[in-house]
């Protein structure tokens, strides 16, 4: 797959991992647990510090950031991935990788060394994610949970009449 398929900037390099076992397993776990439209998300893992923040952004993700990698469906022929691959890149412009369900992963970087380094970081993250799932550990905090709690909380609280105050702790 040519670099032009990933970026308008032809100077970008593309690397596909040779050993993609962990990437394939992650795509299957995401499909089973979150559905076909979900992307891989993980946070609060030290190794995401090896992943760039996004095109045109300085530095790498931090420990508290959420790494998101889109997942697209596989096709019978690799060249048929072009349109869905480009669509995923447009939808997730900060991603430096796209997972292909039951196939593997495409990774790119500003140069071959950065792409290879990212491949190695992601391979470790995917292996860790598979092991976490075996232990029933979450990859990331569900974002909708806080939103639902906040909406519930706001709907159940009332304003106190003037002259009253609350003291949560003595």
C-alpha cells in the first residue's frame, strides 16, 4: 500500500508489522465486546507515551490520554481497503495507525524509524490489552458512565431556599 494512500504528504513512511497476532486478537475482542463500529481505546498505560499526539501536534500522548485506533473491515484483496482506510484516517485524523479486522494493522510515521518504533509500542500495548481482557480489566473508563451519572445527578438536585447552606463535611 503506497504512502499516498495514507497521507497527502508523500514523505510519510508506512510500515506494516510482520507479526500481527496481537493486533488481530484486539480487533476480535473489540468486535465481540463493543461491536463492529467501535475503535480500540486504551488509557492510563505507560506505553502510550510512545504514540504521537497527532499530525501537526507536538509530542506524544501522556499517561492520562486516551489512545484511539480505528478498526476497519478486511477485504478479499488488500487494494480494496483504500477507501475505508482513507475514511478511517479522515474520521480519526490524530491516529497514526488503523487496525484491519482479522488481518492486522497499518502504521505510519514521519520516517521509517518512527513508524517502526510505533509498531513496537503498539505491539506491546495490544499484547497487554489481550492479557488485561483475560483478567476482566477495562482498557479505558467508559466515557458514557460519567455523562449518565452527571445527567442523573443534575436532574435529582434542587436549589436550596435562601438562608440554607450545605456542609458536606464537618
